[in-house]
């Protein structure tokens, strides 16, 4: 029954669409109307004597209105005030033969100018638009709204977000592969904010030795990052521990993949030492 009465959906949509703003997607109205038609087909009782077309039209109309209300964030009072503003604007246009000023509209309605402007601003922020809706062409042949909305927050842009995630994951992986003592000094000093002399006391070594361990860790990280990213300065040739750094870089490259580095995790089975994480 619903299939042979699909024309009722278009008929009702054309009837009530004139009351809705132009940004309301007519296809969404038809979708809601179709759902109302199916519901009408299930609920219809021929014994009532009401023609199905009349009953279905009521159900279709109700389904469309319910759907639009759920998408509307504006309160009924705001919508009522907006209708009053539009009515006053139309009346003043006929009277003055020009577009009225906000002050004139406010005077006509007996309300403040700020109130008129606030109602309009609230209407804009309460309007939901689909990003797939074509814009720029009255015939609907323009580009979708999504093509014209440029994201300014780098946190939501895929490429910068992926780069930050990769950088953080690579850093975690590289630190996890450091030998135990250099790793501990690096974490406690740079991420824990502890003084080198306090770390030295805990380790039972001199502060000079602790500083040496810190530089050893930093140079190892620098050497690995130089193989993973462009623009990283090379470790000075006279820096001690060159052989250990070469072995370290080889170990990180052999026991990690782009996926594990992206996720910032390390396979403990592939490491000689237990991993130590860094703060997120």
C-alpha cells in the first residue's frame, strides 16, 4: 500500500516546504515523510471509513514536522520572536519602500535594538546545516558546503595530527630502547623535573657521571631521529660512545616498525631490557 501512495510524500513536502528556510534539505523532508507513510500503512484501519490517502497525508505531515523539530535547536519563543521580527520588517518595507533599520524594527515591536540583534544571532547559531548540501547555485548544482568550510584548528587536521602522533610515538619507542641508566636519567630529569644531583644521589654516582649519562641518552635519540626525520642535526663527531649509538640505532630500526612507532609501543620480546614509558 505504501508503494502506490509514494506520490503523497512529494505532495505533502511541497505543501509545507514553503514554510521552512531554504537551507532545510528537501530530501531529508522526503525521507521523514516516507517513514510516516510506512507507519501509516501499518496503522491504517479501513473499518474507520477514512480514506487511506487522507489518513496517510496526516501521518506524513506529522512525521515531517517531528523530524524538523528534532533538528531545530531554537526554542519556540525564539522562533516566535523571529516571526515577529520578519513580520515587522515586511510591514516597514511596505511603509518606507526600503529595508528598515534595526532601530526602526525595534521601535515597531516595542523592544530594544540589542534584543532584535540577539534574536537574529541566536537563530544563526541554532541552525543545523548538512555538509553535503550544495551551496552557491540556486539550482543545487554547486559544491557541497564541506568544500567551503576550512578547519582552522590544527588538532583536527589529519596531516598535522598524524605528524604529532608519529613524532610522540617515535620518541616513546626511542626512549624505551635506551639502556637502563641513561633512560632513567633522561626520564627523571627531563620529564620528572628532578635535579641531576638528586638523581646522582639515588644512583650512588657523581653528578658529573649523571650528566654524562644524560648526554649519552640525548645523543642516542638525536642519532636515531636523524635517520627517521629530515632536518635533525648530526651528532658531533667527537661525542663519546659512537659505537654504542650505532648499535642502538640498529636495534631500534630492527625491533620496531612504522606501526609500533606510530602507536608508541614496543614489543618487549624483541628487547634486551624492559620498556620504560614516558608521560603522554
